[in-house]
C-alpha cells in the first residue's frame, strides 16, 4: 500500500480554499454592481403628505348649517327652482377628510391632481350654493366617527355650502360606500318627484367607487333618463391611476379639457353611465 503525499494534499486544500474565496468575492461584487445600478436607475421620488393642508379648515365646534333632506323640504323650494337642475355631490372632499393618514403620502403628480380636484369641487359647491340652485350632498355615513378630522370636515362643509338656501344633505349607509339606505332612497325619491327636475347632475367621488354606487341606485330606483355624471365635478381616486396618468389628466383639465375624465368614467362604469359636460348655464 503506497503512502500519501502530505505536500500534495496541502496544495489541493489551498487551491480549494482559493477557489471558494474567489467565488464568494465574485458574488459580492455582483451584488454590489446590481445595487449601484439599481440606485442609478431608480432615484428617490419626492412625495407630499396630502393631510398637511388640513390646517386650512380649523376644528370648529359647530353643527351643519344646512338641513337633512326630507320630502317636506320640497314644499319650501321656490317655484323658480322647480323643474330645473338638481346637482348631487357624492362624498365631497373624501380624499382629504377620510383618507387614512398612513396612506395620504403621494408623489407630486398625484398630490397636485388631488389638490386641484379638491379646490375645484369646493369652488363649484360654493358658487353653486350661493346662486340659489338646488344642491344635495351625499355625506359619508357616520362621518363624525369615521373622518380623520370630523370637526374640520363640518367646518369645510359649512364654509363651502352653507351660503345657499337650497342646500340639503343625505347620509350614505357607510363612509366607504355611496349607497343609500332604503329610507334615504325613498326620501330622495319623494323630494325629486315633488320638484320634478329636468336634469340631475352627479359629481363627487370617487369615480367608479362611491359615486358609481350612488349613481346606480339613482338610475335604478329614481330617475335614469335625466341623470348624468358630470366630468367637471367628479373626482378620481389616487389608487386608480399611475403617476403618469395623474400628470396627463391634470395637464388636460387645467386647460378645461375633461376628455380624459370622461374616458375614465366610461371605463370605470363599463359604459353604462350617462355622461354630460357641465351645461353652459350652470355655475362654473
């Protein structure tokens, strides 16, 4: 039996260790290269927290300064407003007052779109209410409990809509649904049947979400032929679009071209909704 060569064994072990070291070093360098490449290709994206603008609406201890809708309200509606347009805004300012603060940080493109929609909606509500036209707000159910800033929300509603003499509200069943209870549907039906509007315009948000739930009830149980979703006063959820889409939509609506919003409504309602641009004689 031949003896083993200790020098040969030592050389083999050294070679094995060297190969292992090189392999580990190669893997490490590869990971470093990938990391550096990833950093170069994906720069940090600036973000903004949307709830930071809540300071615009102080936490005032005050009740809503316009009434809950009832069939009896129809008797107080001026004859000049009967057989005219009724505008209904679903869940106004939802993105600001009902969005979990942990989910309120957005890229600049989405932030800018949300702020434009918020300001546009508030302006419309304010001008429309003060014009004396009929305005109904579908407020999120149990908003005093579910809003992240309920007192500020009440202040916002009063500041934007309380200047009118024909502004009313109804509560949706929950804060996350635009659907009305059976009693609320009957109340709305009775009110509208008494004043006989020639047009019902629906706005608010979010498109394809709470707005669609309310609109489906409206056209199913109350009035379908004369009910329309209006792009100019409808809002888009930040969860439903990309940053690029947000930037494109905002650039368009800043030029008063609401074609992208109209297409978005068609997509989210599967083409089942009646869509109408804001009539020329309405306040905008």
